[in-house]
């Protein structure tokens, strides 16, 4: 049943996308953060919004810097949405927005962070979204906020909000901390 429905869904999505096309206003947007933060999930949610709500053309790049990029189903998700997914920046068309998925960085490795910044600069990823797991302890979120600053993140996205009930009263604090760190540049 799924195998029969999937091609129909892909066809419908492609037709919908063709009817709703808009000019692309985004550039290269990288979803960055530490391992387990939910970077790929956040990228998928933004990708669906760009395709379905705004009707924009988007390409996805799975960038490898220090670690191999384990395909967590992102390429399948892109296939379903009719969005090209590449692992080589040279394959990008340059005609539309690009969402970049990267493996998680270690908050303790300044060298790793610098290499990621260099790689993102090389592909023109000026917009960087720091994805953070809201279920983490406040002290961990503070470390990740500092990493956001080192990575040149201009935006923050929180994931796992459903698992952060014990931190709900503290969540305002890391949000303010991240905003403060991102604006201090």
C-alpha cells in the first residue's frame, strides 16, 4: 500500500509545488549545533514550510567536515518533497535557497568549530541557525550558546520542547542568554 501511495504523493507534491512557485529570497542557510540537538529535524520542518507554505525552490546540502554525515533519512524526505539533496557543494545549481545539514560539533573542540566555520564560509552560508535541545540542563545550553557565537549563528531554534517540562521555568533564561550572545557580535 505504501509503495503505491508514495509515487502518488510525490506526484501531488510536485504539482502543488509547481502551482505555488515564488521567487527565492533565501540564500544559504546552515543548521548547526552539537550532536543530538535536532539539526536535521529542524531543517526538515523549515524545508517543508518553504516548499508547502511559500512554494519556494530549495536544495539541500549534507556537508561533511570532520565526520561522515550519516544519512538519517534526509535524502528520502527530500525525494518525497521533490527537493534535490546533494553531498557535494559543486552540484548545487546556485538558482535557489540552500539548506545545509552538518554533523554535530563538539562544544569542547575549538579546532572542530573553526573548521566548520571555514567550510560554511567557503560555501557562502551567511545565515546560520543554532539548533539546541531544550531538554538539556541550563549549564549545557549556556555552553551551546557560546558555541553558537563561535559558529557565527544569527538565529536560534529550540527542539525537544515537549521533553523540557522540568526546565520550562528556566527556558526563558537560555533563550535570553542565546539572544544576548548572538547580538553581542
